[in-house]
């Protein structure tokens, strides 16, 4: 990906995130919480999987 396109994409994402937070902060907070829960559950599941393999 060209450097200018990558920079533009990053700016678009940042502007969208700012807009989403300003427009509806409760929903933005719920989305972040959901993403965090998904990440922690995924890591926990991988840990559980590997602990059952080594048993």
C-alpha cells in the first residue's frame, strides 16, 4: 500500500472515530467494551486450549 494511501486511510479512521465518539459517546463506549471483551475471551480460549493439549 502506498504511503500516501495509508496515511489517508489512517486519517479517515481517526476522523470517523472522533465523529462517532462526539455523535454518540454511549454507543462508542459499548462498542469499545464489546471489542475488548471479544479480545480477552479469545485470548482466554487460546490459553484454555493450549492447557488442555499439554495435559
